[in-house]
């Protein structure tokens, strides 16, 4: 078995792992590079493998640093299935369209810039890595699955998705690969949620693996205790609204974090710890994701499910 990392190696974005045996070639994730100087160049560079030779793709979750180059994969010849959870499939519809839109407007801007600074302009790609047509093609290739549903992807490969508790639909993937009559179990953590967070369930405990692939964005950082964070949130909000008569702007990721903030404002208001809050979500994408989240109550922890009902 040959395993190569085509992203998220010595950096935390662009997750893309290629697994090859004599019988099969498949990818786990196909993420976009985000942030940093070289990201645009890497997103536009040709793949270092031939997308047309990949048999299938397993996708851990919808965040763009894990899913964002799927349309580029299809644009360059990939025609096979993309296996992921039902909720991730729904999120991709929102997130990849948004990503294609950003790609296209960035390319337009780069074109205008190049025209106005013909000689000195920094070389930035004037073609989008992919377009909305490529996204439409990807969405046709996506196969939504439930958690804990054993699935055969190839004569020699079976897998199942386990709840990773990171964002809606996120999965740890257990994969069994058979090579020369020996079966080995690979586990891809994807991004992992923290236990005891609201809304989503805790990450599933995986009992064994022959090879374990762990994503670790915050591996060297100690997270603050959740109760302390909530107390700090209450005190900042109360001080700003009541003592200073001000407003609060919370920059928040559209997927996951925005829904957590809405949950806490609601929960803390019901518990009498916050008062008179008018909450505005100023993001069409976050609003679409919140609506989608409410359609997947089956994936929630027990307490938020009761609150949402
Ligand atoms: Zn993620």
C-alpha cells in the first residue's frame, strides 16, 4: 500500500490523502489551501496525480479546506463517486457554490488589476480554479450516507462514517483495505470536535486501527474550559450592553460557530443570564446553514434538540 499526502502536510489546510494498492486508488478529502502567501498558487497548480485514475473519494466533512478542490478534481477528469454523510452532501451544495463564486470574482478582479498594471502587477491567477459548472458536476457525483452504515466502495475496500462531532455531518472514516488477502484498517480522524460542546454529539470513540491519520489544527494549544468561556461571554455582553450602552459584533465562521453562538444566546436568555438581546445574523451563507442545521435535528445532542423543538 502506498500513501501520499497532497496537502495538510507541514500546514493545516488542503487535506488530501491518496491511498494506492495494486487494485485501487482512492482519495480521502480534496481540500483547498487557505491563507498564507502560496495558497493561490497551490490551488491553481496541476494535481500531482492524475484525477482520471482515481476510483472513488471519501470525504470527512464540508469545510472548504477538506472539500474545496473537489470541483477542480472533476474539472480535470475525475468522474467517480464521492462518498460522504447526508448532511455534508447538503452543506456542499451551499459551500462549493459559494467557493466557485469567490473563485470567479477573484479571477475577475485579478484580470482588471492586470489590465491596469500591465508591467508591475504581481502575477496572480486570472482564471478561476473552477466554475459553478464544475460544482454542479461534483454535486451529481456525491453519494450521501448515514453514520455507522457499512458501505462497499470497491471489491477490496469497505468503509463506514462515524460521527466526528466537529461540524454538522462531519465524520471520522474507518476504512478496511484488502491487499494480497491481508486486510488492514485505516482510520481518518478528519477534524475532531471537542466533547461536551452544544448542538452536536461527542466524537465517536474508535476502538482500533492498523494505521491512524490524525488532523490536529490546535494540537499544541490547551483549550480554555467551556464554563469559563461562557462566563466570560456573559460578562462581556452584559458589560457592553448595560454599562456602556454599546453593540457587539461577533465575527464567526458561517458553519458551526454561528449556530453555536445563536444556541448560547438563546440558552442563556432562557436561563435568565442574558437579557434583552436582539440578535442579527448578517450573512446569507450562515443563515442558509442555520436553516439546514434545523433540518438535521436527528444529529443533535438531546438538550439542543429539545430547545429547537
Ligand atoms: Zn473542519
